[in-house]
C-alpha cells in the first residue's frame, strides 16, 4: 500500500470508527481507580475517564463555496446544561493486534441550537438534540474485504435516550429511548475511490417510551412540563426489532462540483414494528424486504427558484417491503399481509419531466417564526405495486405512479394566532403550491403477471380515487394526545385547485405504452376542507378516528365522461359537507361466515333458504362509520348538493359558475327524530351508522351471453367463470362446475355492509333560475327508520 | 351488434329527470363485441340487499321491531310539495332483492348502432344490467300524511295503496348514460 493511500485509509478508518460507535469523545484525561476498571471489560491497556463539555458557536461546511452552518453546538450533560457528560473508555491492544475499545457514556447531550444556510438571512432550520447513556464495545482489526482494509465488531446499548427537534421554542421529541445494536464483522475498504462499508449483520431492538410535544418555551429536553410538573402530552410510543445487512459506498463529488455521493443496498432479513397508544397497540409483524439506493448526492446548492439549500438528489431507489401481519385491537387480530414494491426514478408524466430531489431550507411557514424547515420537493414514483393478502387470497393494485413538485414546510407550533395565521399545538406540515398526481393502472389477482383488470374504483369505498391530479395548499397539524391519554389530534385546512379525479378509470398502459386514460372524471375541481380536533387512537376495537368538527366544499366544475379534460360534461356539481362528532373505527377481521343470497345462521339453514354459505376467514377489514350530518348553521356551513347546467361562457370561453340553472338539495341533516334531552333542538347523536366488512374472496361470475367474450374465451350464457392457469386466457367457462372448479372461482372483493339511520332529512329542494331566482320545488324530505343490509361481491373485469 | 333492446320506460324516466342533458339508452352488447371496444376495465357486481329485515333503529310509539305487531317495522320516506301542506309518504318499506352480474364501466362508441355509433363517436357510462333481479317480500304503502314524523302531535295518515312484489324481473342489455346539451 502506498503511503498516500495508507494515510487516506487511516482517515477513513477514524471516520468509520466514529460512525460505527456513537462516540464523539474529546476531553480531559483523568485517572480511573481499579474498582471502576473492573466493571468494564479488559484488565490491561489504557483506561480513560472523561468529564466532558464541549461547545462551538458555529461549525461550517462549504460545498463549491456555498456554506451550511451548524450553530450553538454543544456536548455536555443532558440533565444539566452546565454540567459535564461522563465517559469511561478502556483501550486495549489484543494479541492479534486488534484495537479494543470498551466504553460507557453517561448523561450525554449532543445538540445543535440551529442550522442555517448562507444566503438565507433571518431564517433557519431549527435545532436538534440527542440525549443518551451508552455502554458498548468496538473492536478494530486490519483486513477488510480486500485484505488492505479493516474489520469492525461493534455492539452497544443505549438507555434514557431522547431525540428532539425544536423550532421557535416548541419541540417534539422521542422520549425514553432504549436500544441495543450488534454489528459484527463490518468491513471498511477503499475500492475504486469509494469508501466501501459492508455490514453483514446488523441486529438490534429499540423502544421509544413516548413521542412528546412541548409548547412551553421554558421546557427543553425534559419529559415533564417545567411549570406544572405534569408529563408532557404524548403521541404514543414505539418498539421494534430488526435484522439487516447493508452495503454502502461513499464517494466524493456532488451532483455538481463538490459534494457527496452515496450508494447503498440494504436487505431486511426480519423486522417488527409496534405503535403503542396507552395499553393498546398496532403492530406490523414479520417484515422483510430490501432497498437499493443508487446515486444519492448531497450538495449545498440552489433549488429551482434559486434558493440556497442542502440538496439531496436521487438517481434511483427501488425495493420491496413485505409486512406479514398487521395486527390491532385487543385480541391482536390481523388485517392480513401487505406487500409493496417500488421504483423511484426520473420519468415523464403528461409531457413533464420529474425527478427525486429534496432541497432543505430554513424558515418553515413564514408566520410561525424564523425557525422551521422548508423542503422544496420533487418526486417521481415511476412504478409501485401494492398487494393485499388475506386468508391466502391476494389482490394487487398494479402500476401506481405518482409525481409532484412543491414546497412542504415543517414547524413545531403551539396554539396561537401569529401574523393572521392560526396555528395549533403539534407538528405542523404545510403544503405550499404543491402540484401533484397519481394514477393506478389496474388490478391483478393472484400474482404480478396475472391479467391486468379494471376494478380500481373499488378503492373509492376507502376514500381513494383511482387517479387524481391536483394543486394543493394547506396544512396538517398533528398534535399529541388522543380522545383520552396518548394518541394523535389532527387540525387541518386543505385547499385543492384544478383537480381531476377519476371515479372510474381504464388502464393508462395496457401493455402498448402509455395511453389516454378514459374514465368518469370529476374535473375542474376546487375543494376546501377543514377539520378541527379530530382524534386518532388505537383502542380495543382497532384504529379509532373521531372528528370534532369538519366542513368542506367540493366544487366539481365538470363531471366528465371519457377524457378528463375534454370529455362531455354532465354539468357542475357542488357538494357541501358539515359534520360534528362523526367517527370511524377500522377493525381487523372481515365478515367471517356469511350467508350470501339467503338467510341462516349456519350452512344448512342458509342453503335451505337458497343462499350460499361462505367462510371468509378471520382476516380482512371492517370499517365502522358514524356520520353526524349537522343542521345548517348561520356561518354558511351546511350539507347540500347543487347540480348546475346551462352555464354561460365568459369572454375566454370558460363556463361561469352560478350563471346557469341549478337544482339545490339544501340543508341535508340527520336527527334522532325528536328533542329527547329538552334543549329545544332535535337530538343528533345517532347519525348514519355504516358497518362495512371487506374480504378478498372467491366470487361467482356468470357469462351474460353466448359466444366468445372480450378475451376470445367461448362459453354459453349462464356458464360460470373458472380460473385455470393451464389455458392461455387464464380462465374458462364451465356449465356446471364441480367442487374442484368451485374452489377456482375468480377472486374479488366481498363486501358485507349495513347502514342505519333514524332520520335523514332534506330541508328543501330549490330550482334556481339565473334570472328568475330560486323557486322551492320540494318543501321537505324526511326518511326515517332505515336499516339496509347488503351482501355484495365486486369482481374486477379485464 | 346482433341484438338491440330498447328500454323505453327507463330511458323516459331519465329523460324526465334530466331533460336535455343526460341521455340513456339500453342496448345489449354481446361479449365478443366488447372485445373490439376501447376503454376497458370496470367491475362486475352481484349480491343481495335487504331493507328493514327485522325492523329499523327507531323505537317509539309508532316504530318497533317486526315482532311487535302493533308497530310498524318498515322504513318511511316522506316529502312535501306544498309549503305547510301535507306529506306524500312511502311507508312500511321492507323487503329483499338480489341480482347477479351488474357491470359498470366507461365505454367508447365510434361504430355500430346502425351507423349512429360512428356519428356519435364519444364515450358513455355503461351499466350492464343483471339478467335477473329476484324480489323477495318487497312491500311498501303509499299514503298521505299530515306530518313527516308519526311521533309528532296531530299526526294523521291515510293509506292509499299497498304494494308487494315477489319473483323475478328479467333485465337484459346495457344502460348507456352520456351527457348532451349545455353543461
């Protein structure tokens, strides 16, 4: 090895040692008595005890002359900023010439008060702090993958950890972190000018007692409020374990000029993740997968608006994530398994190029204070497949693409009005001029290479459009604390403009390349949505969302059939919603045993009634909805539906809203049917209660006419479709299927639903003429005592 | 297209609902014809729906479970066409119906229909009707009432017609819905 290369390797070795071991120890040398020495491994070599404080006003990094500054850097005690952190280190050289470090770190805090970028005066990114106790060992020996590098064996445990982010006196932090990590046999080499780090086994577990929020500027890195002594409110806690292997290459050189390039391949051999909310938990178990990061660059550079930023630009990221079980509720029942494969890479959507970049800047929302994060973001999800498997039945939502560009801001805010903007307690995520979209290509059933089918519109039941393009501004603030105890509180305001969402959509690529996606579209959409004090909790029943107050206006400029921009229009539709106290519970387990098309509590009585007894298994998904439609209030919030046609055109040929003829269903509301509590108004607590159990299950599909079908498969009217991989189309038609053939019926979604309401009313139905004004056509509609049950199967069609 | 069915009744109903804007036509398209149509995909729906099988959620002096013979266990739909006037009512709505093979998709038409398709050259929303809809104990009453709510003071009601439906209704073909006129 040449002297120059040897020196370079040495520098990288020191760097890697710092990376592998969370040691950042510099400080004074103190004596260690024998009894203390006996508590750590190794009885020979050099021992050091350090009581450490270190600080720096500013640490700067320059990339092609552009600077980023880490300000108010400090290492010291976590419990008292004026005291020192204790370090105990034993250094030993073993017989095989390996360097052994055993260390204990107590009560240490590493902190940056602020992060600034040159050329961005008056704004900054906010501060970070990291508290911990550590006990571990690090062994370094020569060798590595090439024989001229190094081996590292590292193991450590961390307790009493905290990791926090602070802006403008408010902070969110992970509290009570405990973690163990073992990384034996890590190699470090210099290969083709890259620092190559290979970790064949990275095994560990972690626990985060709570994620806490503080809106009191006097608090900093403490679990309890300094004024009240009470524990700070919590979003809940996390726990998990992992078994990974990883290969990383780090090179010099950014996307332009100086900078850093990182390539990484990581395999998740196994992992588990648990979210805890008070005594309940939501668990993702049996996780496995991999990801490959190619050509990730870090620069200090300007974004597309010329704003200085820390730029992270990505060449490609692909991978797969498998979650074997999603458990929730008191009995730990599973929703089923989810598998996600993805590819993030540059691509062109609707004639416009998108890549994957994030430009980190200071500031956040301009009214929230000088500290915060602004992420000028662009993304291109070229392809993702999401599969859902329950009780062995698998459905794949195939060919998800997503793209977008805009600013996302992050602030930790407290309940107040600043400079005319309302803020709420919690982590505020803002959307500033985000133009984005996504589209699904179709469904596949069974495997990734199965026939592409329609049916993505089935996602409408879960609130997802099969395709959606929009421009968005707004905010989502995630507060700490749920309906009771731990959990999440949501306040949000979202404004969408120029939206185009599909209610029905054909594939955008059926194998011959991208094509116009025909469908039924809500086009020229403007949507305003507001939510106050909604809570999210994990309960004994599952995941429970309770809305405080929510109101929205969905103004669909044109409901089009065919092309989303030029298809013929049914006119304009405006849906106004105003709900108070509505809720949703997502529970594991679907319909279970069902008598489809008949009545009966068991197979015999069901079939005797002409029904079909179906055992849909213990997995699946049940959604319980309760919608309280409030009466119209004086501020204009109401539930109403307007349909407008015959609109006039303006000078630029655009249709003018409210210039045509309208039909208005005004003040749609629910009621319990009387004033039972004597407060002078009708009670409204029951609402519309809907329970929907969804399973992926075999469905009966019959041919509707004689002859060949759309795929050229011949059958007679009334024949049943049976899946058969041995034939070219993947299915055939059978007049009278036998038991084996019945077991090969096509998969679809089986929905068992029940909707009930005591009273649903429409105050009046008006016809509005642009000149003559409003005329009431119906002076009231009242629907009472409804209990509707439905057993439906929805099967995608090719 | 070998067969063409025209459901005048339903088309007329839609024509009344949406004069000059929405048009609907029922046609039967065989499976082979569908193979040549662009804009594929969609869903195939089957199932059964029941209304107030055992009663509804209201328990008061008027409504109750179906085991309480003195009370009504069906659903009620009332509307008022004159301010401060009486209410037209569909009362005691109950029953079950089942269907198999209702399809839903967007379809492009640029040929067929005796040459009209080429002229039309547009997209439609296609509802493929189920062959058979089975009605089981579907019943309701048409009535006139003084109040929307039977529990309100001064409630009086006159039943006009009672209807009950049993058996199968055969519905073949497709319902094509498309916009026309000025949006």
